[in-house]
């Protein structure tokens, strides 16, 4: 799951996979339009839904990974 999420973000942001894997916290690699695309793609891929409050907390890759893992368990 984690690899697929990182791959999605890499495709959308055009950042290398290795770079994203090494910089999961403290870095926001996307602009607001890319974040919308990331969210929609992840929601479709994993059949989950994010609330606006959750989306605004997606400050870095680690936050997105944690949120998806939590939602996948629910």
C-alpha cells in the first residue's frame, strides 16, 4: 500500500520515488491542485473517502500515508 501511494504522488508531482521515500516528513511536494488530484486518485484506488478536515491536514507524505492506513482499517 505504501509503495502504491508513493508511486501515485510521484506520478502527480513528478518527483523521483527515491526522493519521496527519503523525505516523508516535513516536506510538502505538491501545490493545491496536485493535492486534489492526489486525494481523488487515492480515494479511487483504495475505495476510501477523505473529509475536508483531513485533507487540510495533509502537510507531508507521512501524514497522507498515516491517514490512508487508518482509513483502510476502518
